[in-house]
């Protein structure tokens, strides 16, 4: 599955799934653009370290995915630097867990902007370049929560369902072109995002860490195992490969059977 010569932007890729996806795409031969809003030395160091292992095929570009102009600037800067953008992986995401009656409006707005609207802006900016190049792949990292729901995750569930819906529209608008658009719906992957939910859940249910993982998180996942960032990255590589040319407008669940229940 060679992606030699392809340029991939992965939004929100200084940790967790995004970083895993960048690794797998780079291993497959793509040049990767790592992104986050933070612009710290560590972020540049992550890209430099990946570049060292991949003949210089990784850079870091700062852009805040909560802002439409920065989403579009991320694509513009990638094209300025490399001449094209062939693969866009919309991965940036945040979470807030609270009942809908007290759910803060600013958290709702931020989750919708970062988890959903950013994918609209980057895709809109990238499509003309993909059309010009005659090849393109849009891969949206949705969630099992894009197909099912959980209490206390209203904004996240709404955003992820929105991403799944928008993916289908992009697929239909590009169906007769050499461009595909698909969504991946992971179940639980033990990333900083999931780690950050554990202490509150421990307090809420008066459980230790291991019990939270077993009885709250993996309870919904029939495999009883976390998926790994490598497995999500591998699924992205597959969707970008020639084997997946006719796969468009669909969702691939990487959830240990969660959505089969
Ligand atoms: P993570 O916290 O490790 O990564 C989130 C990434 O988004 C980070 O790189 C962060 O810098 C970036 N980000 C946050 N706000 C941003 C902003 N304003 N601009 C640019 N980047 C921003 O979490 P993760 O679990 O790796 O999550 C990645 C994606 O996978 C998210 O969309 C998440 O919803 C989705 N997902 C995760 C799981 C899971 O169990 N971990 C399950 C299903 C879906």
C-alpha cells in the first residue's frame, strides 16, 4: 500500500490517534503535516523526530481548528510548501461530559467547531487542489458516538453524527471523480482524551481506575480491549490505498464490536 509522493494533512496530530495516523501514513510513504493549535517546542520536535525516521517527510504547521480561517490556512500553507494536498484526515477533537441541562454553551460551540465544522472548512479548502491533481482522499475520524449515543455527551454525539453525515455528502459530490470520502468510527482507544475522562468517572462512580476501564469503558466494547492508534492509522492507510478506490461515503467501525450490539 504505497503512498509515495502523496501529501497528507492530519488535523490534531500532536498526540493520540492523530499522531498514530501520521506515523502509519509516513511509514506508507506519504509526506505528513502534523498539526495542533499549541505550537510548542515539543510539537516541532515530534515532527522533526518523525522526519528523521522518514527521509524528511514530516513537518508541523500550527492552526487552531476552532477557527475557520486557520483551518483553510492549514491547507493553503501545505499547498504552498509541497504543491498539493492529496489526503486530509480530519481528526482534531475535544470532549466534555455533562448533562444537557447544565452543558456550558461555550463547550458546545467549541466541540461543534473543532470536532465537526473544522472538517467542513479543511475539506472545502482541499477539494479544489485534489480535483486539480486528479486524486484525493478525505478521511474523517468520527466515533462509535457518530453511530450511537451515550448520556452526558450531547455536543460530542451531535458533532460526530454530523461528521458521518457530511462524509456522505462529500462522497456524493465527488462520486464520479478520483476522490473518496469516508469516516472511521473508533470505539475506545486509550489516548490522552480518554485518560482525561478517567479521574472524574472514578469519582462519580466511586471506582478505581481498573474498574472504570473494565466496567464503564470496555463494557460497551465486546472485544473488551482498547483499539490502538496503529490500528486506526492502518485503517486510514487502507482507505487511501488503491484497494479502496470504490469505497466512498461509508463508515468503518474500529470498535471491537461495539456497534454490532
Ligand atoms: P487526543 O486528545 O490525544 O487528541 C486530540 C487532538 O486534537 C490533539 O492533537 C489536540 O492537539 C488536537 N486539538 C484539540 N483542539 C484543537 C484545536 N482547536 N485545533 C487543532 N487541534 C486541536 O485524543 P484522541 O483520542 O487521539 O482523539 C482524536 C480524535 O479521535 C478525536 O476526533 C476523537 O473524537 C476521536 N475519537 C477518539 C476515541 C478514543 O477513544 N480515543 C474514540 C473515538 C473517536
